[in-house]
C-alpha cells in the first residue's frame, strides 16, 4: 500500500452536518501544502478518539486523561470549517479505514486514512472496496490530538442519546439492552433547562 504523506497538520477539526440521527461526520485537515475532507462514520471517529486517549495516557504516564463530554457543552463549540479552508480541498473522500500510530521519539501522531468506493463486482453485486493505493497520512502533535479527541467526544455526545451499556441509540421508545439480556429496563432521564 502506498500512502501519500500530506505533512504536519496546521488545522485538524471534526464537524457534523445534519440533524441528529441523520448526521454526516467529517474530519478536515490542512497542512502547509494540502487540504483534505475525510468523511467518516460516527463510530470510526469515536474509536479514533478512544485510541488517541489511550495513547495520550500511556505516553504522558497518566498525566493526560480522557475528557468526558458535558451536557450542552457542544452547543457552545464552533464545529465548522475555518473561513480560510479551501472550497475545493485537494482530497475529499469517504474513509474506509483509519489507522493511528504514535512516534514516541517525536511525540507525534500519524493518522492514515484509506478511502473506499462502492462498485459493482463481476457478479453484479454492489460491494465496498478499500482503495489502499489512494491512502493519505498526516502528522499532528499531542496537543492537537487531545483537542481532536475532546471535540469528537463533544460532537458525538451532542446527537441522539445512546444506551450506556450496549451503546445502541435510544429513540425514546422501549429499549431491550443486549448487555442486560433484556431483563432490566434502561431509563433515560431528561432534564428540563429550567431545572438547572
């Protein structure tokens, strides 16, 4: 697999477009020479956030810990493209696979993104294909990693609530939790803003 190295990220931010339940997520990055919009699934970004947090905790010997989202905090954040981000980025694709490495000698993260495409195979079936030859990578600092993980956590937490045990989306109706074998009801407590 050949990977195009974009260099060191000057801007690395996550954004969600649309209403909860129908949102699309993207990571936008700009280096000195290139720009990229990387469309990803919410779960891909959440996993990226968790891996970043684990690496930060290990690399800092526990001095950097995971930041949990707080209700309403995402509403105060700006999750949009910077004004100077190019209208037509150099790279714009749906991510099929994300890989994260940490270079301890330089205290630098390396994120590799592999695009995927949906195409018809020889039997006429529609299938996704990873385009490993079109993969790209970029580097970013520990501080950028911590901020990215924080923003992903906030953004993901601002959508529909999920079951704390099985992580299934709670749509307000009954929920049978596989982690509880369906024997105990999970209750969602909604707070009115006037109560705070």
